[in-house]
C-alpha cells in the first residue's frame, strides 16, 4: 500500500510537469553499473534506467526513476550435489534474474554550468527469477532506497550530462530466495569441499555508478 503511494507520487510528478511548465520538466536515459554487496549472491551487472524530474526552482527538483538490470546469481553460493552410485558430482548453479527498481526522487543542486548535486529516492525493488531454473517463489518485492551525489555538466540547448554514484539500499534481501537448487540436491556429502555459506537476510548496500543524458523539452 505504502509503496503504491510512493510510486503514484512519482508518476504524478512526471505527468503533471508538462502542463505546468515544459521548461521545468526534464527526462533522459541513464546507463550504469552495479557492484552488488557480495553477500547478496548477485554478480555485478549493468543497469539501464530513465529519469523524469520537475524543477521546483534553480536548486530543487522532484521526480521518478525506473531501472532494469539482468544480473546472474553467483554460483559459489548455490551448489548442487548429484550422486550416481559411488560417483558424486558437485556443481555451482547460476541463474539469470531480472531486477527492477522504481523510486520517487528528490534532488538538490548548486546550479551553474558545472553543478554539484545530492539526491535520494524511496520506492521498491522487484526480483524475478528464471522460471525454468528456479522452484517455489518466482518473484520477490521489497522496499528500496537510494542516496548519492554527482556532477552535472550543462552542454546547452536544455541538454545535460550527469555523472553520479549512489548507494542502492535493498531492505529485507534474502539470498536464499534466489537459490535454484532443490533441497534434495543440497550438497551434504563432502562438507570440506562445499563449506556452508553463512545466511544473508537483511539490508544490502550496493554501489552504483552511472552516466545519464538529460533533456529539457522546452529547450531552455
């Protein structure tokens, strides 16, 4: 319920921006790379996103962001054991997942041709597992947040290039929900070969770096 309110607020901000003042509305694509916290069991991956933003003045803006990434799970956290008589095969199992995050955002910037900014966001993230590789639950949705800073370079004609780094915060992240290995294939025969990995169920902090290209429809 609360997440729906946050998302609706973000979408409403973007949709109302045009009629209010086109020159105050900004939109643009973003290309980034995420270094996931190691304990999440996710391999680092690229991320594509889009930003919409409505400027309340020369320093403050509200908006909405949507991001999509397709990382793979790290096989060292998900091992399987298959026994054939006196032969035992131990394998590291990976699967591709789809990660979507969506947030209402707020940003403060110093202004000028070279402008420093700090921003934050609140919303949610959804993890969808490969239905052909997983069993049980196929998707998980939880609260997500972001906080970061960067540099904005105005190139003229209402166009800007932005460089930023953020902490993507995923709450209630349970690595075991990504496990594609059925319990009957769990490795138990050789504990020295496949040591037990400590469970991870909590808040994950992921480092995100990105470059984005922002356009002002009003051209100012």
